[in-house]
C-alpha cells in the first residue's frame, strides 16, 4: 500500500512540475512576441495565438 501511495505522489509531483514548466514556457513565448512589438509575420502571430490558446485550454482542463 505504501509503494502505491509513494508512486502516486511521485507521479503527481512530476505532473505538477511538468505542467508548471509548460505554462512558464507558454507565458515566455507570449512575452517574447509582445516584446517584438508590431509585426506582420504570420509565423510570429501564429506562435502567440497558439501559446495563448494552449494556456486557456490548460486552465479549462484544470477547472474540470
């Protein structure tokens, strides 16, 4: 029973750390694009939109 509890705790801790790193990366991606200021590059705009939408979706999943 203790091994199952430890394994579950270990898995949960890994998930929390990974989730935090993903969110941190997405926020840094948004900030980077914002620092560039006005731009007309579709790739840059797409990166920003993707990061924003992923953060929004992660928040929705966390609230479920």
